C-alpha cells in the first residue's frame, strides 16, 4: 500500500483531490476488535487518572477551593484538544493518530517531532506508573517486605503481557480499570452529597458553603496559587487523546467517536470539578495534603474502616491503567513512524495477534530502565521522570492543535472536506489553545523549582529532535521515493 496518495494521482483517476485523503501505510494490518463500550471507557479512563485521585490533595492544600476553577478551565482546553483530534479522526481514522495527521499536513519532519514527543511523554510516564504502582502496593503488609524494584517489574510484566496478546485484551483491561475508577468516584460523590445535605459533622466541621467562607473564601491565598497549580492540573488530563488512537481499531469510528468525545466534557465537569467542590464543602482546604489522597482524608475523618485500603486499590488501578494506555498508544504511533523510516525498523513489526509488538517492547524497555531506577533511588524515581513527561504532553497537545489548524486552512482552500463533526469556532479555538499551552510552559518556568529546571531542558530536547531528524532523513527520503515509484 502506498503511504501517500498524491494530488496528481488522484486527478489522473478522474476524482477531485479532496475526495481522496492521505493514506498511511501504518494503518494496514490491524484488527477491528474494539467495541463501543471499549472506546467509551477508554475515553473515561483517559480523562480520569492519578492527577485527581492522588494529586488533588496537594493542589487543594495550595490553592484552596479555587482548584475547581483551575480544573474547569484546563478541562475546557483538554476538550478542545480531543475534539480537534476527533474531527481529524472522522476525516480519516488512523492508528497513527496525530503522527499520521502531522505527516499529511506538516510533512515527515512534523511527524518525526510529534511521534518522538509522544514517545518522550509515555516512556517517562511508564517509569512513573510502575514506580507509583510499586509504591502503592507497599501500602499492604503482604507486600511491605518485597523490594520496590521487584513490584515495579511485576506491574510492568503483567500489563505488557496483556498488551502483546491482542487489542481485545487491552480493551477489556482498560474497560474494567475505568469501571473501578468511575465506581469509586460515584460512590464518594454520593456519600459527599449525603453529608452536605444532612449536615453530618466531618471531623467537627459542618459541611456546606460555610466551610469555604470561614476558611478564606474561594481564593484563600489569592489568585497566584491557582495560576501556579494549572501546570499540574493540565497533566491530570493527559491521556484524553487516547480514544483518538484507538479509533483506528474500531469498526465504526464515525458512530462511536462523536459520542465518546462529547461525553468527556460532562465527565470532566462531574468528576473533576464536582469532586473538588465536594471536597472543599466537606473539609477546610487546610485539612488536605500532598501526601494523601483527598478522598482518603475525608473517609479517615469520618472513621470509615478500610477506606484507605479501598482508595489505595483505586489509585493503584489508575496507575496500571495509565501504563496500559501508554504501551498501547506508543506501539501504534511508533509503527506509523517506522513504516515511514523515522523510527527503528523493528518497531513496525506485528505479531499474529495483529499487535505492533516492536513499539510496545521499546516503550517497555524504558520501563525496565525505570525498574533499575527504582533499584538505585526508590525514593526519588517518581519525581525524576514525571517532569520530563510534562514536556511530552504539552508537545503532543500542541501538535494536535497545529494539525487541526492546518487542516482547517486546507479546508478553506478546498483541498480537503471537513466532516460534519467539527471543532467549534475554528480557527480561534486552535489559536487560543496554543496560547494557553504556551502560557502553561511560562507558568512552569515562573513557578521555579523542578518546573523551571524542566523548562530549561527544552533546548536540549529540541537539539535531540533536530539531531535525530538528520540521522534518519536519508532513510525517510529513500522510503518516500520507493513509495512514489511503486
């Protein structure tokens, strides 16, 4: 199959260019085993992660109830990103997702940058996920004597095995991971609403708006803390783009994707914003800390037996879900890159289960490095890698919006046709989102500490991308000529 259908070839066939979109060789060979329930739960799982279950405690302690505003604002931009990707998916479903779209609208250089930024995100996130899983497992006495690096290796092995068998196993695992996360949040919210309505005391406090007003209001420390936590809140929404990657392995993306993507908005409002509002109504923001899940804090104050263990299981599930998603998506992205020459050849290989095992194993290989990191510095492994993942996330979202903006320009010229399912208010939505992402980078630098150090690595990452491109451009151009001659 040709990687690209040129305008000349299309016109020679007697059809208008806009009716024959770009063809990506990386889309061939996949099964279509993901069903509607899988895609819907993948969309939920991507929008709900450890950023809420664990990270909300420290952010609530720092920003107070205004954290709900930060979640709402970032949730709107996360929705814009996934809605833009959804429009591109409906235009042309591809397992290469935004890398394939970058190749079409920005050329091979754009695809190279988009793909490796995404790999940077998930390879480092994989290390963070197995580290988190091992840390959470130590909560239970039965695992307390097992070294952290052994637990990290076990977590990686279990999720890797499921990913390598077939896409159906991945879909089932992610489906049940998402069910656990949603069930935990729904149960907490029902309990929280009951406590607020009945005015049941929580650690001596009467739940309600007085909990907020008596503790300094919505902005107890001013607006600056809310602005500074935005950088962390954005990362809580990482993975929302996953349903776009999964669309390439479902039979009817045109029917499934709009429903799954549109539902992300109300899920964000309900689970993220709603949960934080409830947390702020139940206890003063000073009762929360970054060392404990805020949901566990509330349950502990209520004296609910076993609450910490249950929530720890949920947070462990969220970490494994993230690892599962990372191995799945990078495998598909790397295969798309490998068949164009911008990734190692072995990452383009597929097994009998129609799984791109080469790319999955490469990502897992970085996870093994994470096992070594857990062996050497178990107390610092999580923080070392988490901030590098942040750059990959911002780069990925930026590439999606750039592709969406270029797609809109081509539609204006009549070279492509936009589907009925569209990103609203284009091109202003794309431009505003790109400005927001640039603002997040500035906030990372402005906040100092680890965030500033991470931003200072940007020139090094850019140099690595430029150097990498010059290493592979010969093979990329050679494969491009072969496709043109075929």
